[in-house]
């Protein structure tokens, strides 16, 4: 501002000098010419104005600073169980900050409602959420209307994502179905495509406004800009919509096409601003039902789900609609005219993939839109955990409290920090459909893997025909590569009994036991086979284990059934079809007992010599460092200890806890698994190459043993004793 005043003064001075050069220059009483006297007088006048402006600017700045301090010092009280509608502070009106009607205070919550049901929608909605989080500057509250499947997935995702100033509430779709299931609907979204009609009833009465979004939209700007349009609603306007960008409602797409009634081109409901209070006052519940019933008499069914009914309502009550600028819903469906909405990239606000073809829709700019979508699809979600520092409403997380207790000077600080990571987790990344067998002896194979072991999944499926629970440790980009791989695989695409759970990469250590716990927690069978992805089960192992758990009465006893482990050092080998064939391969030197030359203590208690001739199961004694692969009852087995990350003692500690709990280890005489060769992992390379790594592992082992002794009143040996 000061530089502006100086510039204005100088410009005025130069103009005045030019003016005086063309006038009389006679002398005055002080010896100045008339031109010089006028010039001096004008300079003095301008200087006085300049000083006055500076004083006004100083007062304005002081006022702004005072207001800013008041604004920032205010506190925001949000109860965890309540839905935040407005911040509790009293915001001062400062005309110089913003005189715009559409200004959204930066600490006000923006409320977003999304209907999301099923495995696929739960995956696609994440891209929408990422795009909103990327641009947002306000706290957000997501209202998720979801079925039980989506609720499990999204609740876990939001909890583990831990994005500051983002809250979420869930509304079970099962409680809403009866309100809309009477409406015949041909749209691919089914009954869920009608649920937006019920939002004024379903959402809390205390909530006045909400932005409603389809799962297939992508934001290209701050959602606060859309929220600000509520301030432009006039009397009784309560539904903000973008005009439909295809000719659907004009009835010209094909012969005898009879769309539902609509005002002009009609409106698209992929993006909606709903004034809930106004709609409730208008008797919305009765209004939409009456109009839907009336039009169903002649149209029999809806083709575009809730959109048909919204348009029929607007046709009869046009005063309800506020027409949003078309950039807020650029529709990429067939027969669209969306290119008329934008001439520059900056015009784009929201992109709507409202064709069943989604990314394969035909559009002359589809490559640009696809790249924008893919940017968010593969964007690292951890980068969206940023704080809105100007809004002091974040709750301290468990991780933050635990991290504050750590000593950064501890040589093993990185290990201790690693086990506190809150890994973003997406359960059931692909469709899952499996009900345990009614006999009560069903067994799920549990394992974890990273991208470099992905090729083992198909091989595993050829050997194991029962349910599988897999945790995949991947980046956002790798998760999409896995999705393409799984959908393109004939073997995997035909298996609906595999639960794929994606844990997104964070930190420098492989969180092996955290991954195992995720897979274990999602099992819905009474028994689990705890193994690793590098092992191929013998053919028929699934059926054999189901029989064994019944014969050995695992239901009423603390038993762990040991499946003997072997290994081959050949990448291409013939897999033995029987125990007799396996023994022949052992004798020929093409197979070996697992880790016999590197870590014999890990499996020696299995007693392979006895196993060769055994025809009945036999009990073995636990010994230190024993780490067999076992079958146990799911609801009694403890979870793995997550302090062990990377390489070393991650399975040993688990088996040791089973021993502390009094489990018996029973070796199965006709079962086996074979480890397939692979390149060494990065973590084993760190273990072998770093003395500090090994020292820290030793410290963690001793701490674990002491914890075990305290919990179970048992005494175990520790290194250094």
C-alpha cells in the first residue's frame, strides 16, 4: 500500500509539471515564478493527502491485526459424538477481509452426503474423496449412506487414514430401503440410486445444508466454492443442480423414447446442493412420493433412478431449483454436450463420469479428463493427512500420544516408531462372497505379500481351493496395478472366496505382523491356516485340514496343528502329488526340509525323521525359536506382536505366545507345504548388513519375552541371560 501511495504521488507530480510548462512563468513576491509557486503548493497538498492516507492505512492495519488475533485465539469445541454444524466461536465481520457474499469462513464445516454400497463403489469413492481432500481448505464431514459391506470398508479406511479435520458418520442403507424399494428402477445403481430422495429425512434435523455427490465424480477445485453458492439461493430455492448436458429429457435420442417429464433439458443429480431445512418445511417426503406415484402410472419405471423423480418434481415446482453453472457437473456420458461448459482448464470444477462405460466413454477431451482422474486414483493418500493449522479443532491421536513418549536419541527409535504407524487400510479391495461350510470345520488360508510376490497368488489358488484372506502391502499406484492384474486373470477373477485387503505403504520397514493381523481379523471361518505366500500347499490340503480339525477335536482344545514345511531351490520343479513322492524327492536331493542349512532351530522340533514314517498325528514339544506353520481356532488364537517389523522373530514370537497360553503342537502326518525360491527381501538384506539392526532386534526380543512372562507367569530364556 505504501508503494502504491508513493507511485500515485510521483505520477501526480509529473503530470502537474507537464501542465505548468505550458503556463505563465512571471515572478511572485518570494522570487518564485508563478509556475514554481503553483508547483510548491501542489506538492505540499499532495504530501498532506499522502500523510492522511498513511494514517488511515495504519489504523486499518492495526484493526486487522487485532481482529486476526481475536479470530485465531478463539477455540473450537466439537464433541466427538456430535455432528459439527458451525464452529462455536463468534466470527467478527471484517469488510476488508472479504466483502463477497459467497465467502465461506475457513473453519466452518462443509457437509457432504454420498450414497455408497458394495465393494466396487467403496473402491471408486476413494478417488472422489482424494480429489476433495486435495483442494479443500475447510473441515469436512462426510455423511455416508452405505450398506453393511461398504460401512465396514469405509469405516476402517477413514479410521486408519486419520485425516485431520475430517469426520464421518454412517447411515445404514438397510434402514432406508423400504422408503424407495417400491419404485421400479431400470438404472444399474438399483435401489441405492433412489436413496438421495430420502436425505432430508435420513440426515439429522440439526443439519440445514448438504452437498450430495455421486461416487463417480472428481473435483478439480476447492469444494468450498460450491458450498458458497448456497448463499445465492433465493426465496424457496432449495435444490441446486446443473442442467443435463445430453438430450435425454428432450426425448430425441431414439424413436418412441418417452423420458420422464423435465423442465427444458432437465437436470443432472450427480452434484446437488440441498437446503434440507427448506425442503423439510416444504413437506418434501410427501411431495416426492406423490409426484413419483403419479408419474409411475404412465412411465411404469424409472430409467435414471432418483434423477427422473427430481426432474418430475422440478417440472411441477420450478421455484425449488437453483441452476448451478454447468462447470460444477461436466458430464462425460454418451451424447453429451459438456464441451460447451469449458473453454479453459480453469473453467473445470467437477467432472462426472456418468456413463456405464466410465473411463472408456467417448469424448474428444477424454484423455485429459482420464489423466486428471488417474492422478487422484494413484495419488499417495498419506500426503492428504495435512493439518488445517488455522483451525484448532484436531483431536490428539493415539499415535501422537505414543510418539511423544519415545526418545529420539534411542538407537532403536526407528523400530519403535515403525510399530506405531497407523497404516491406511482398505479391506475387501475386490468383491468377496463366501459363506463357511455348515459342518463347522471350515479353514481359511491366511497370508500377506508385497507387489514382488504377486505372481504367487495364482499359483496358490491352483493348490488351495478353500477361502483365502490376503493382505497386500502396496502403494496407491501398485494397488491399481494389482487391480488390473486380478481383473485380467482368469483364475483370480473366477474366485470370489479370496478377501484382498490392501494396506498402503508407509515408512522404511515391512510391517509383517500388522499385515498378518489384518488378514486374520477378516476371516469368517472357525479355523485358520497361518502360512506365508511363498509356500505352496500340497494338492488337497484344504480338504485334509477340514477333516483333521474334526478328528483332533480342535473346537474344544488348545491345539495347533503343524503342517511340515519343505523347500526347493529350483524355480521350475515338479510338485509332488503325495507324501511318498515328496520323500523320494527328499532322498534325491531335489527337496529339503525348510531352512535346514540356515535356521535349523526354526523347524527341528517338527521331527522330520519321525514324520517320514508317521501314519498318525503326533505331539511335539515347543523349543526356543520354533516357528512352524499351523492350523488353529480363529477366535482363540492371539494376534501377532506388531513390535516386530522387517525381518526376524515375527513368527517365533507368535508361536512362543501360543506356548505361554498352553497350546499343544500336533504334527499332521500326511500334510506338507513347499517353499518356492525367490530373491532375498530388502529387510533380510538390512538384517544381514546392519549390526545395529541386529542389536535392536535383540533388544525387542528381550522386551517381548519379559512382557510375556508378566502376562502369563511363565519364565523364558532371554538373550544375554
